[in-house]
């Protein structure tokens, strides 16, 4: 993810979780966290247990999220330079600041400029977090978004409302699930598959997420809409998605797995040539230790080279779409 993608994700997260954005630019957000975001991001379990026990109005933290460090630091330095008065000219008989003194003055100016930029209007210090792909805080945002948005229930917004107040449009439910497939050995490749299964007919369509993007969705049932009765359970629909994906994966070329298995045999043979003579010549008290090392090394190599395909669900939801699918 680049800076723009991180910035877009952070903005969507803050808006979705109800955080109050006090200040923003293309490089940063200064926010007061919502209770939900504060619980997920600030690691204050004792405080929130106190709030839950006593019913006290929570006081959430304010944070500065920097999504483009270089651009933000440049803007802060420029603002500090505008606020910092130019040094007075040396009076007769006084020595002009040396290079070291000037550098020290500049460092102090930068320091106090940075501190001021991290204070809110009430003079309260705001924690700064530099967000980039791989940073701990951004990973927290990902986990928070994943746990809160792992399951949704949404309705398609109709293109136009019915002119007749008693006319009702039929909607049918679809189970939408996004699955991640990992092809792993000493190398790794991932694929995302999105399936939609009609709970009314059992029809299964691929690239269901792309289909949903063509509609406006809402968490509330629109007026003049009724939902059709489901013919399938969620478990049955999930099994249809699994079977569809399994049939698809069976058509793949697995030459990579054969090559990985060959590399695994070579690696196991190599460490066997190393440890087996040691075990034969080792004294009894050392043989057990060497055997454990040998077995542990074999397990490590198998974990690294052994080809495997794993499937995991990223998120899912029930989506009510117009018509009987």
C-alpha cells in the first residue's frame, strides 16, 4: 500500500467507526476517537472495564494519524518557520551566532514547532502515530476493521421508489463470502475469490463483490420492499461456496507443488547426510540431544518446503438484492 491508499483506508475507518475528525490534510488526520475505536486501538482494558461497571461517560483519546510522514513533516517545518521570528542582527561589539549555535537554534525551533503541532486547542498533548504499510498501528486498524466488519447485513437501495404506496418489490437474500486461497511452500501466492449464493434458489455466482459494487447498499430495509422466503440455510449455502471453490482449484496446474516436493526431498537428504554420521558416532549422553535437534530441523524444513493449499474466510454477509435470484 502506498501513502494515498493508506490515507483513503484511514479516512474510511475513521468515518465508519464514528471518530470526530478535528483536522485533516492529504498527509494527516487529527481525531478524537469514538468509543469503539478507542477500545480497539488504545489498549486501555482497565479504563473501559471501569466505564462498563460504573456507566461513566467515557473520555476517549485524541490522536494524530500521519499517513505521509515526509509531506507532513515538511508542512510542520514550514509552519514553524513562518511563526519563528528571524534572528536579530548582531549589534556592534557582539559576535554573530556561530554555525553550531545557529544549528542549535534551528533544532530548538524544529523541536518546539513539532511540539506545538501535537497540541490541541486546549493545550492537551496528542499522541502522534506514523501510519505506513507494516506499522504496528496500521495493523491494529486492519484488525479492528476486520473484526468489526467480518459480517454485515445490507439491502440494495432501489433505483427509484414505487409510485404506488401499496406496491411492494421482492428482494431475495444472498450469502456473500470472500475467501482467501494460499498456495504455500518455500514461496507463497495468494488469491481472493468472492462468491454469492442465493438463499432462495441455490444459484452460485463468482466475483460477487464486483456485482455488489454496482449497487448502493443500506443497512435498513427500504420502503415498499418485502423479502422472499429462504429455501437454503446459511450452512448449506456456505457448503455450496466451498464445493464451487474446490472444483475450481482442481483445474489448476500444480507443477509448483511437485517442484516444491522435490526441493523438500533434497533438503531432507542434505540434513540427513549431516546428522546421521553424528548420531552414529555420538556418545550415549549426547545422542538424545542430537536426535531432538535432527527431528526439529526436519520439521522446520517440512514446514518451509512442504506444498500446501489453505483456504480461509476473510468476511461474509447476507445481502438482499432485488428480484428472486
